[in-house]
C-alpha cells in the first residue's frame, strides 16, 4: 500500500474527502518526523513507537573492491510495533 492508497482508505473510513485525509495524514507524518529528528520518542498506544537510535561506528567492506572501511556512527529512525499491532499481524498461539 502506498500513500495514495492509504489516503483513500482513511478518507473512506473517516467519511472525509481525500484532500482532507491527505492533509491530515501528511501533517501527522511531518509531526512524527520532526519529533523523532529532535530526539523525542513518539508513542501511539496499541500501534507502536517511533524514536531515533544511535548506531555505533563499525567496520565494513567496499563491495566492489573488498577493501575494509570504517562506517561512522550515526543516528537512525526506528519503529517498534505495539502489542495490539503485533497481535493483529501474528495472533498469539494460545488464542486460536
């Protein structure tokens, strides 16, 4: 599903126009990206959490030449799914 398809589904479920759904979805995504880039954690109960994580410097290899190279430390965005999301994707075995 791409953003356009998601906007269509949100518009239908929320009984709003596609333009309104697109504006709200875009604003929500922008707010999440701003918060995470500022070092904040965004938690949507039942859905999951967005945060930035530190990735340590490590040694890698140039795939063309095979030469060793140092990959510098960096911050990366991360998402952790919430319990309800995980259970929807893979229901617990004892619930069957």
